[in-house]
C-alpha cells in the first residue's frame, strides 16, 4: 500500500513522555553479577472511594490512558517488565485484564488493608530482590528520570528506606515529611494529614508515595507496622519511624519537579492532571514545529504523532495512535481516533473518523464521517455528510455530498454524485461494490451489491443499479419520464 512509502520517520517524535536519551534510567540488561537486583512494585489495589465510581481508581483515564498504565510505562523504563509487580485488589480481574498487554506481573492483595499491607502481601515475590522501588498507581505524572534519581540516591546513601518528597504550595491531604534536622537527608517520620498537629500541617514538604526500600530491612521490620490510626490500616509511611527505631537509615530525596508527584484521588484532581498532560503534549508538539491554536481547547493523546508545519485549530480531538503528516490543516471540531493521515491533507470542520487512512493531499469535510477501514487515496475529496466504511477511494476520486459508501472498492478519477448509496447489506450478509477507474456515477444512484461498474462507464442520475455495467457503457436504471401537456393548466381551470 502507498502508506508504507510515506515516511513517518519524518514525523517529529512528540510524545509528552520524556525522551529516551537519558541512558542512566534505561533498563540495564548487562547487569554485572555484583549489581543489585531491583524490583518495582506498583500499589494499585485501592478502590478510590473519593472518586465515587464503579470503575477502580487506577483505571480512570488521564491523557487518554488509565492512571496505572502511565505508571507502568514509567516503571518499564527503569526495570524489565518481568521485574515489575502491580499489586491489585479491588476489581482485580478488571484491572489485570486492562493491563495484561503491558507484560508486567500481578500480585493479589485480596483485602485492601493499607499501603503497608500491599507490601506485606508482595513479600513472597519481592524476597528475591535486593531493593524494591515502590510506586503509587494513582500518580501518573512520575517520570523514569525521577524514579532513576530516587533509586540512585537510595543506593548511594545505602539507606533502608528512601522516599521521594516534594515541596507543594498547598500540601493539604498529603503526608508530611519530618526531617531529623533542617537540611539533613535523614527523615524522622512521615505524618499523615489526619494525624498531623497544626504545626506539622504547616510543613510543605510532602511524601509523594514513591519509595525505595532495601528488601531485607523492609521485611525484617515490617511487623512493626500497626493499624493504630485514623483508617485502621497498615500505613507504609509508618515504615519511616519503624526503621528509624531499628536504627536503620531513612532518607528523603526532594524533587524539583513537584508537579510529577500529584495523585489523582478525586475527579477534580484527575481533571487537573489530565489538563497538565495535554498541555505538556501540546507544548511538545509546538516545540516540534506543529501549530496548535488555543491549546487549552484541544484534546491530544500522548501517543499521537504530528509532523511539523501542520496546523491544529481550536476544539480538535486527536486520539489513540493517530499519525498526521506535514503541512496538514485540521480545522475545528474534528474528532480523530487511530487514523493515519498523509501530508498536505485538509480536514474541514467537524470531521469524525476512526481507524481510517488518508493519503497525501486529500480534502475532507466539512462533516465527513470515516468509519473503520476507510482508505482515502491521494488527492481524493470526501465532502459533507458523506459516510464511508471499509472502502478504498482511489487517487483523485470525489464523493462530495450526502453519500454512503460501504464495502466498496472505488478506482481512480471516479466521480460519485450527490446522494449516491452503496446498498451493501441485505439484512444478513454484506456485499461488495466495485467501481473501476474513471466511472461517473450520477446523483441519487443506488448501487445494489454485489455489483461491478466497469472502467469509464456512466451511471445515469437516479439509477438503481442491480446488474454489472460493462466498461464505457451508459447504464440507466430508472422509469422513463412521462409528460402530459397542459395537465396542470386544466387542473387549475377546473377549480
Ligand atoms: C498516600 C500516603 C501519603 C502520601 C500520598 C501521596 C499512605 C498511608 N499515605 O496517601 O503519605 O502523601 O499517598 O500520593 O501511604 N493501595 C493499595 N492497597 C491498599 C491501599 C492503597 O494498593 O490497601 C494503593 C492505591 O490504589 C493507590 C496507592 O496505594 O494507588 C496510594 O493509596 P491512597 O489511598 O491513594 O493513599 P493516599 O491517601 O493518597
Ligand atoms: Ca493517592
């Protein structure tokens, strides 16, 4: 197909995710025997009570993808998928089914008795490692770079527990970090909002919910956790105090990128995170040479690729794995999912398309609806209120007005008149319509499939075509017109 010719390597890599250039965070396949064995555990078993939802919290989407999938994507940049464990519990099967494609492992926390309990149930699998990086499945903005820094700091400090902290304008709701002394890396304790004194609540350094533990020290002391707190849960945060009491080293590493640690506990927080991700995506696209007017109104998923000099107008949604070439114009109110678009394509306002393919220089809309399997050829035109499904429209062909084309193979240089319909369905089976190069289909024709119209043939307007039409023929499939001279005048005179 022509698509393969089109070089998508020209497409700027415009993922909002950080670049892969930072080698230090990439999985180290060539681990020497002495380097530590590191696992990643992602806590994802909670219900998310504050969302008031049937859907488990970690499956709520931001940036077009579930929260947990963002965290898994960051994790598998740090460790091989075989060393990543998602701890699931509430609606576990649903979460597992949604995340199975990532290739990570799952650990079941059948009863969710707190973040500390999540690590208690993961003991069996984590015992095989020297260190475990613990991530929160509801904090999707975390980057592999930051996780990598946290891990390195933990290893350098030879700590039993290292937590990622951040300074927030408004720390409400987060656990606060109590340092041993000002400017010391060492941590005394983490105090949850509900248990914090008025003075402690003024502390703006918060616990992000990301940690690294030395596995042996974690599990040698984890029995020190208790449920003596506001939620009667085992808090992983209490490990700071437990390990301190056991004279183990607990340190914090504070990130400068405080926005990376935001968690999505409420619908409002999810909306904030979504907006941040999408704005970051738009900024990245703009940096790569794409014009995005009024970015706050556009919904662009993070895997979307767009080549330079393409213009995205306000109120456009570009979803899934959509790829758009260079010098295109996507006008307002287009909603495009998993569609590949060539260079120099114009999408006029209000086009809706999914799983379609559009070749260079095509012009679509306003209000074209391309359903799955629509392949629009180079320089073709698809106009207003035209619906297509599973078709090939050849180079330079036109279907400009009010038409349904389904299960059809249409050659090059074909003109499809206004109101043409391919009758592809008899209520049970679907049948194919073939329209060869250079055919002219007059307006308001119905083509009852299976049917073939040969090269260069003409279909007279308003025909119902039920039989194949040979090359270069004229087909008329309509009643002959009758004219009754003077009929109307006589009718008026009779009144
Ligand atoms: C937690 C921290 C808090 C920190 C905040 C950062 C605790 C007690 N508190 O609070 O200090 O500031 O994160 O975002 O850890 N989960 C399980 N199993 C459970 C309970 C929770 O896997 O039994 C998972 C949840 O699905 C979630 C994560 O752990 O992904 C964090 O739990 P959540 O209830 O959101 O903790 P926070 O109240 O945000
Ligand atoms: Ca949370």
